[in-house]
């Protein structure tokens, strides 16, 4: 029988297909008493033999497809996994402690990686991620958990999962992944952002989709309304098949109409609309959707899904490619914003209780100057290939910005010494996404060439609502007067210092807020390519004079609900909003099982 669930629609569009249930690695390592340590050691030996077989297969394939040079890293993993010192240490502890082997493996790998991590040699430190990778492989064999990946799907399917990490999503097979449905996560989680970027319809926060879906079940995902139907009735299927082709046609039409028109208000103010990108593969979508530059390039995706850090050269190639392909259009490249909900293998260390408030973004980079400098060198070298601007994430105070600039100046001096060309007057900006940065926006504005307000984090931190927690997703409210006043404050500070202020959080791609943001004085909007056509259409039907009046009224309102109601009513009937509202109002009624 059909089961209808309602979650949070985070990437628009409809997907209809068979479910692929995806098991996210969840290596919860138990600890229990085991008397027979020889039997535990034998389990370890069997796990190592299986890991060895897997790695040998990967080695052969890598050597065949990419050459011996690339395969060498797999060889290192084989050596680590079969290392006799590791086996001896494990045997000693099994005998002394009488516990299960996976606990000992997990503990030893964590201890070894902390030692490596704390050495002075940066090259040796890079081995930490390899060790963690090997450790995960051994543990997954011991715990009988398959290491799954969505990189190569055999046929078109809808991915159903309890959760997906941003790295799982970044790696997804974009041809065969028709849609995504997950139990957990919120609207501005990086998994949601990526799904939008890759134009894969997605619904998160469904709570029970993982438990109700069997592999191969037919499933409908409506990424606009947030509905998901498991084993849909004939009726539902026919209705959604029709709606899917209607939406696709509409989007094609909107793309054609809006792409070449300037992003300009009815009273002649040009408001550039730019794209947020995570991966260079998104560039063709951005150009097609009429992006007037890249307002946010989230470089951390270059660092995910790999055991070793990207080299400076590899980063240079990626940044240069993005800059060159956008020609003279601005490309704002954000330095590494790892942490929060994005973790890479090389980020070892104790698990954090509050990762969103933890070792993230600029905090991480300032403590890892080796990684930070390699990225800045690559960015500066690429700066001559196009119109690059550098932006620092999660700045919370002047001292962080100062420290970041000191590192940048060291890199500049080094390049100059070596006569490597770079753009001398490259523009430097700060993300404004921590409430403290809003309070000191006047001070920060004097030190920056531009601001970009990251509303995803700003809302998370100012309303104290974890952006990846579906339980409190209903409290994540961009229309909250507290948030709107913060935006106004930052924009005013930018104007007083005569620097431009953009918005690059998801709010910028929601047409419900376009007129209000313009009225608040924002200079440009940057969003996932999928949002560009409708926001451009919205700008084209907005008068800046009226938008300012609207902003004034809205800033006097008492609640987010009041603001949202007013925005929805006001825009009813407008051309761009007609399309948008027809999506959300055509929500099918909630159905019980
Ligand atoms: C933001 O916080 O609004 C933002 C654009 O950055 P990210 O979503 O990558 O944290
Ligand atoms: Mg952010």
C-alpha cells in the first residue's frame, strides 16, 4: 500500500524511480570482554586478508587506469594494513586487556594518528589520512559493514538513506541518481545544498523513509513540496508523471526567457545574480542559467572524498579552470571551510560535541598554515587567469581577519621572491555569518574589499538552530525579524565604508525574499544555479523604490510568521512568484498510510 511521508523539500523537481537503499557507514565500535584473545587475533588476521584482497584489486585497477604513480598510494595502504608492528601491538593488548579486537584496532589507530598528526614534518602528517582510511577498512570488515559509495550506480534509481554526508553526495553518480530521500538533515545542510547544485530533486528530514522503504520499491520524491510516496498508487504515479513534465517544460521556458535579459529592476537598478558552486562540473549549468559570475566557490569539496590532501598544483588547476571559464566575470573563491557538517579524512582529532561551533573554516586554516598556505598560493597563482576575489569564511573578529592577512602576505612575499606572477591588487572579502561579525561590521568593513552575508550560518548561529537538525528545522526561519535586522546592519556598515555587500546563503535563491533583500540594500545575490532563472525574473519585476518601502515596513514587524505571511500575500500573482507559488500550493494533501 502507498505510504506518503512529508519532509523538507530541499532541491526542487520530481523524481520517480526504484529505490536504492544506501547504508551510510556507521562504524560504532563496541567494547566488550573477550576471554579468548587468540580467537580475536584470528578475526583480525581474516579481516586483514580481506582488506588486502580489496586493496590489491583497487591497486590493479588504479595502475591500469591511471598509472603506477597514482597506484603507489594504494601500495602504501597495503603496507600499512599488513604491518607486523601493528599486529604485534594488537596481540599484546588483546592478551593484556581481554577485550574485542575492533575496540583495540579503533583505539590504536586513533593513538597512532594523533602521534603522526603532532609531528613537525608536514609530509609525514599527511599520512594521517591514509592511516585513518586503512583503519576504517579494517573496522568495516570486523564489523561486517560494507563500505558503500554512490559514485557508480548501475541503473537509474532514487537514493533512500537514513543520512547522506556531503562527501557521499559530492561523489554521487549524477546520471543515475534521480532523486534523494533521507530521514535526517535540514534545509541548509551541505547535502541539501549539493543536491540543489547538482539539480537532483531531494527531500530530507523524512524520519521514517529508511525504515519503510525496501530496496527496489517504486518511489516518488517531490523536492518542492517535501512529499515522498513509497510504493505509490497508479493514481499518484500518473499525477506525478504529468506534474514532472509540466515542471520541466516550465523550467525550460523560464531559462529561455530570462537567460539573456539583464538582471535589472523595473526602475533600472542592476542587481548582478551570481552562482554558488561546489564543483567545477557545475559551471555549464551556471552559464546556461545566466550567472553573472561566481559569488561563492566552496573549495572544500576539492578536499573531500580522498585520502590525501589535494596538492597546490591540483588546486591551482581547479581555480584557474573556474576563473578562465568565467572570463572577465568575477569569481569569488572562499578559502577552505571544512568542519561543521563537512569532514575530510585528514581532519583527525577527537569527535566534537558541537561541530558547527567547533574546529571549522578559518579556525582550522589558521591552525594548519601548511594547508592554508598551499591553498593561498594556488589561489594567487590562479588569479592571473581571470577575475578572482578571495573570501575568508566564518570570520568572527578582526584578529582572525588580521591573522589570515598575515598568512596571505607571507605567501605573496614568497611568490614575489620566486618571481611567480599573481594579481597584486586581488580583492579580499569576509563572509558575514557569525553574529559577532554583524556587531563589528563597521570595523570589518574598513578591512575588507567586500562582504558576503552567509545567511545559512548566520541564521543557525543567531537563532541557535543547528542547520542540519531536522527536529528543529521548523525554527530555522530566514524571515525572523532578528535575522532581517542583522542583514540590514551589515548592509549599512558596508555602504558606510563604500564596499559592496552580497548575500550567498540559500535565502538569496528563494524568490520569496528577493524584493525584501533588494529593499534592504543588498548589491548582488549569489545562489545555486537552479535558483537563478526565477530570482532573475523576480528582480525584473521589482521596483527598487517599492522594495525599500517594503523593507521599512517589514523591519517593523513582530514575528517571522507575520513577515512570511506578508511576503507571500504581496507577491501572489506576480509573474515569477506565480510559478513559485503554484509549486508550493499544488502540494498534495497529506495522506495517511
Ligand atoms: C552560508 O553560511 O550562508 C554560506 C553560504 O556558507 P555555507 O553554506 O557553505 O556554510
Ligand atoms: Mg557558512
